[in-house]
């Protein structure tokens, strides 16, 4: 899914021509620079997304770490999701913006390999963190008498998905390289592009590249989201049946409402994540299977807009899970002003997300405080 997330669209030339050793069909290819207002708006939008994503996710990680009494499986996985978003904000967004607007690579060969490698790892970690959260919710709600994941399982799950993501992303380290070949054969070549290079994927053959990128799309986007959809669909059906029962002695109605509320937050995170990455995935599929469709003046702008929408996904956690939660808002104020002494006197609605079908743990809920909506 992320094979071209930091790859400039002008590399259509080199990606195909390096494999075929033929440049003649691209001699008349030309680039179109966006106008200054468009560039300004794009830079501003990227700056806002990076600021919200970086600041929001860091705050969310710190607050979850500080709230020892409500650390549970879901919170730990949410923090891991935020960590992967922080990596994207630091390692990938600035590089992609500069590369797209400048039309050539300035960050060296090491960053050429590392940037796409890190982004692939981060996105894979994000999607599989959402899978683990869906599994945990399913076990707690649909199968409450079965296996219940605990904090130890959460950490082992995190270790596993980071290792799996690293293995899946290794081809980015192997096949990314710097080259100046595209600038040698383009009609617009001038002294300005002398000694300039691009960062491309140089695969032994087009077939191998298509197999990898298509497999990545399936296993990094389609299958995980399909699995998550099935889990939450079963959760929805289970909660609806439970709510319709006349006898609610075993299930407190307020707890059931709280369960639905938290599930809606988690579903919103998944749906928004899928929607944000969909345009870039479509762009990548077109790139892989019909790259000539991108040979137009606005291909750079199309890629940038798709990538910008994908980067909005880094803001999902702070917005849905954090800034809409009154506890997070209170803790954020305490964190910013560094007044920890006042935090202990605040009344919180700390409902442990992974305890929703079990007894409320100590410190998870102030019994004299009614639930507060997010």
C-alpha cells in the first residue's frame, strides 16, 4: 500500500524505463509546476496536519503513560498507534513535501531507503494495531467467557506486529536507490538539473514489482480492514441483541451505553483511517497498472492531494480518542501547564476500555461521579 507514498510521480519514467532500458517514449514528457498560491496552500495544509498529528499523538502517549490506573489493552494499543503516527510526522511528511515540490531528491541515499521503509513500517503497525483492538473488543463483548487479552498479551502483540512490519518493509531498503537517469533523457533537461537525482524503486523486473505492490495492497489494507469490519459487525449485532433483551439484570444499561459509545469511537477511527488512505491506494494502483494515465500536467498535484489526505490519518487518534474525551482535555491542560498537583484533585470518568464486560477495576471509575460523554 505504501510503495509510492514518498515516491515522486515523475519517477514514472525511471521506474518503468530502468527495467526496460528504453527512454524514447518519454522524450516529450514535461513537468508542470503548481502556482504559488497552490504551493502555499499545500505547505500550510501539511504544516497543520504535521503539527496536530505530532503534538496530539505525543500528548496522547504521555497522558496514557501517566494514567497508570487506566492502562489497559486498548489504551496501550492506542498509544502504539500514536507512536507509528509520530514516526510518519517526523520521518515522512517533511521529506515527501520537499521532494514533491522540488522535483529532485536532496536527502541522500540513506534517507532515500529509510523514508519509505519507515513509512511502510508505520502504516503496517497502524493497521495491525487496529486489528488487535478489534480482536480485543470482539473477545470482551461477543465472547466474554472465552480468552481475555491482558496487558502482557498487548505488549507481545505490539512486538509481533512491529517485527512483522519490519519484515514486510525490507524490500523498500533493498530496491530504493538514487539515480540521475530521468534527468538525462527528458526534453526539459537543463543545467538546473545537472547533478540532481531522484529516489526510485529499481526492481529486477516489472512483474516482480507488481507482485510485491499488489500483495502489499491486499495484506496491508484490504484484508485487515475486511477482518476489522467483520469483527465490528458481529460486535454491533451482539450489542443490539443484548440491548433488546427484556431482562437486563446481568447487564447494567448505563454500562451497555458506555460500551456502545466507546465502540463508536473505535469504529470511527477505523473508518476514517480507511477513508484517508483510499485515494493514495487508488493512485498507487493506477501507477502500477496503467502509469500512462498519470502522464499529465497535474500528476504532481494529484499525488500531493492523495498523500495529504492519507497524512490526515495521523490526526485521527488525537481527535477521536483524545480531544473528544473530557479526561484527555483535563490532562492536556495539566500537562501543558505542568501543574501535576492539581490533577489528583480532579474528578475523572476513567472507564477502562478493556474492562467493559467485567467488574470495574479500582481507580477506573469514580462511583460517585456519573458517566460523562466524550
